[in-house]
C-alpha cells in the first residue's frame, strides 16, 4: 500500500506485483469459428476458463472500494482486461480506456460472451466512427480520443463510477490528456475510482 505522491491518503493505491503466470492457451478461437459457421450465438460459445487474475479479484475490488484507486500489474494473458472491468461493474458504470479500436471492439465482444451479457446493452464500445452501446450500458470500452472528448463535455465523468486505464504502458499524447482529465475528475468527485492496469 503506497500513499499518493502528494501525501493524500485517499489516493493510496495498491501495487500488485506478485508474478502471475500467463494464461494457459485455450481452444476458444477454433470453437468460435465453428460456432460462426453453424450460425450459433457468440454468447453460447465462450465459457470462461480460470485465469490467474481470478484469485485476486476480491483483493482488487476491496482496494478500489477502500482507496478509490489501484494499480494492477500482471503478465499478458493473466485476465486483467477481461475479468477486472466486469467485476468493477458491482461499483457502478465502468469506462475502460483501450489504445486501439480493434481491441476495444473485440474485448467488448469477448466480455459479452464470457459474462453472458448482450453486446450493446450491458457491455459495448465507443470508438471513432463506430459505437455500440445504449444509455444503460454498464461497461464501455473506448479509445483515448473518445474518453478525452467525453471528459471535455463532462469534466466530472458523471456517467461513470470507475475509469479503467488499460495498457497504461502504451502512452500517447491523447492517452496522457485523457489520464490528466480523468485524474481531475477523480479529485473533484469522492465517488469516482481510477484503476490503472499494465
């Protein structure tokens, strides 16, 4: 547990650095291709396999509840992106920053399949020139430019209870702007949480 750099105890965050092994490869892609060929619904094809991050979800949720901020560091394939954001929906609506449009769309589809949610209803995406969500969407994947634009129109991010900054190591000027604006909203709102993942 580390205090925020300016000494504010509300900004305490937990750094989860214990080595998490990469996920065991699964046969999901082949199952998806077979299902699409036979016209079955994507939600019927994805069965969540246990991932290394699953055992840490209660600790991460507890940290976010208590401190409103957390930093999660884990190996690729540990399940950060597909397991943590859906778990955070227990705290309210979640926005997930994804650096790439293709990733935002495919992750929304993956989470919908694993959770048994309807794509565009409980989980969706918003990227440049493409969106699939509605007013009641609980988990929204978006690119940094979209998040920055939303925060310009709504500086307090009133539509969300949690903002997740995924793939934090992939820094761009748009991502840095979105991060700075999200931090300002976090400081202004006592009910907004920030989670950084890398």
